[in-house]
C-alpha cells in the first residue's frame, strides 16, 4: 500500500509530496509556480521526509489551528 505525505504551500506556493512505495523505496515531489521536480535519490529524500515528520509532530491540531486563526482575525476589519 502506498502512503502519501504532503507538506503544504509557503509564500512562494511551494508544495512537496512524499510517497512511500510498497517496495519501501521513497520519492519526493516538489512543485513551485514554475516547475515540478521528482527526486528518487534516498540521500536527498530521507532528510526531507525527516523534516516532514518533525513538522507533523510539532503541528497544532486542526481544531487548535482554527482557534488560533479565529483569534488572529478578531479585530481585523
């Protein structure tokens, strides 16, 4: 079974997707407004995957994120 890991866009609309293939190899796909890039080299993909998992572990829950956004919007015209 394939598993997909995504890392959402930043200010420059940069997207990354990580896919674990059933044969345990990994690939990373990075996309910007200009082009996309597929990376298959394990030495390049694994640091990206590690960074993704670290961000995932530290991220707020969806409910906490929405509460933070709602709080930030208060007082905004």
